[in-house]
C-alpha cells in the first residue's frame, strides 16, 4: 500500500478543539478517518514550529487520501496541509532502472 506523510498546522478553531479534547482523542479521530478509507495510521505526532501535526499513513491509493483530505479541509480545523507520497528505497531502485527520454529546455 502507498505510504503518505501529512504535515499540517491547526487553525485557532482546531487548537480550541485540541485544548478541549486532548491529543489522544485527536489521534483516535484521525485513525478512524484513515481506516474509513481503507488505510492504517502508522504514526501520529505533534510538533513545535511551522507544523503542529505530523502523520504517516498507509492508504490504498491517491483517491482515498484525497477523499480524506477534502473532508478534513472542509472542516476548517487545519491549514497549510501538505501531503507527500513516500517512496521506499526499492521504489527508487525501480525508478532508476526505467528508461526516460528527456531533453532539457534550450538544448
């Protein structure tokens, strides 16, 4: 299953919800969301700095992650959400063995 890294910051509304419910309830809610699209939550962390939350999850496909993203985005509790597809070293091994035809601009 593809693996994804999600990084996000909470809005003021999201922080109020976190203050009210705490971190473990937030993790449980995210876990339920991920499972509802057929995935699993591998890691969930809070952090300091530009992002408030970091998640690693496995999901069946990009469409499933997009469905979860649209749903959470519409709720308005998080902002600056970034989703990255994570690749294994084996994925990169396959990628570098592929033949690619490319001409840089101007050459």
